[in-house]
């Protein structure tokens, strides 16, 4: 089955065709990120206006004259103006082409980026979603039984990277900028807090980390490049330590056979490597999965993959954008 996946929940305008939930036939992503880099954050109105311009050319390029069986679209969570562009376009195509329409939860989409390229993922699986808006731990007993275990109580991990990047005068988005600076820094130079690392739940909290960095930047009035690199490396390490410890705890308690990392922050090489080595150290049979970097950030392929494994079509009249959608 060939599914056209459409994703416009934030600043990306993306469409892809995926066969049977695992084979990418095309994958087109455009972003209005450079526009937001000037303002240091996403301006929703501007993002949606750009998406209106991009959506049809992006879908055209993804289709490349091929026919699809089904259309899938992100309905939430996300920015309302942005979501509406994708949802209304998908509804129109569903009506004109007389093709089924499958609404997809963006967060479940991120998890299913792991199924692209036909990997064999054993259940139960623990999924960690780390993106700009979310940090969630989810148990998948199988494709149909998903249980949310916990999430952030304040800032998401990507949001923490972005806000701390701003404190350090780094370009937006902060995640990739901090990763780059951290390459020249010492991860042990500053001992930043590891919030909730030993709490008995599966929740996270990252806003205290931002305050701790703010305090350091106030002490070091004139931030030299070495100090920025050390702060970047230390803060990245603090975030990585918390994410790994809590995920491994969930994996142990629920006897997971697979750990699935996903979301924009999963593009971070140090996080990917640290997860891989911590799991290898366990000397258990747990397998670690993480999508290719370009499939960690928002894309249409993950939406098509999620639609295949969670196939629930709705008449187009009933499909609505839902910015506050959760699990
Ligand atoms: O999943 P995503 O593309 O969009 C949302 O659904 O939010 O994630 C974007 C987030 C941003 O906060 C960005 O700073 C972060 O992912 N990010 C990274 C890296 N690449 C993107 N964080 C850390 N290291 C990276 N290499
Ligand atoms: Zn996302």
C-alpha cells in the first residue's frame, strides 16, 4: 500500500510517499527555519504563510506522477495555522481523488520514523520522543497498545537546547548550535543539575537547567568562546544523562526488547552514541533503534509510516486539526 504522508505541524512543509509503512519512495521537506533564525524563534503567522506557498509544490514533488492508495496527514499537536495548511490540503485531495484519509498524531509519527527502512523491531518497546515541543516516554506493547509513561513537566528537551542556545548567543535553533560548540568543550567543566534523574516516575523537568546556565552566564560576564564551549558540552551532557537514565529504567521495569529514540533532538550525535554505548554496557538483548538524522526532525515519511501501522481512516468531513492533541 502506497501512502502519501503530509506534515505541517511546525515550521516544516513536508510530503512523502511510503510503501507498506517501511519503504520510502520519495521524501520532500522544506522549512522556513532561516526566516525564524533572524528572530531567534518561530513566529507562527510567518510559518503558516510560508507553508501555504510551499504545500502544493512539495506534494507535487513527492508524488512524481505516482498514484497513491491513501492520504495521511498530521492533525496535531502543533501550531494551529500550520496544521490547518496540511489538514485542509489533505482533505481537498481526499475529496477530489476519492482516496481514504488517515489522521495521524505527530508524536506517534516520530516514533514510527523507526520503522522506515524495514527494521525488525521486537515488542515490548520503550520509545523516547525528544523534540522541540515534547519529551515523552511511551511503552508499546504492540502496534495497537501504546501507554504514555511520563513526560516533561515544563520545558521539552529541544526547548531547553533552544532557550540555552539563546542565553549563549548561539544561532537558532539551539540544539544543533550547542552540539557544534560542545565539540570543543569539556562536558565536566560545569556541573549542571540533572533534574529528576532519580525520581521514581517517568517525568522530566528541564527548566531548572536553563536557570543554572543563566546564573553561570551572569557570573562569567564576558563569555569567551572556551567558556561557551564548556557550558555547551556540560549542558548537553546533563540532558543526555537524564534522558538515558530514565529511559533505561523504563526499559528495565517493562522488560523492553527494543528502545526507540526519535524526534529532532535524536539527531544529536552524542546522544545517539551515548545511548548505543549505555545499552551495549548492559550486556542484555535489548536492541537500540534511532532513525537516520533527516528522519528525526519533522518529515512526511514518518506520518505515512504511522498511518500504515495505525490505519484508521475517517471521512474527510470529520478530520480536524487539533493543536492540543496528546496520547
Ligand atoms: O522534532 P522536531 O524537528 O520538531 C518538533 O516536533 O518540535 O524538533 C526540533 C527540535 C529543536 O528544539 C532543535 O533544537 C532540536 O530539535 N534539535 C537538536 C538537534 N537537531 C535538532 N537538538 C540537539 N541536537 C541536535 N543535533
Ligand atoms: Zn516533531
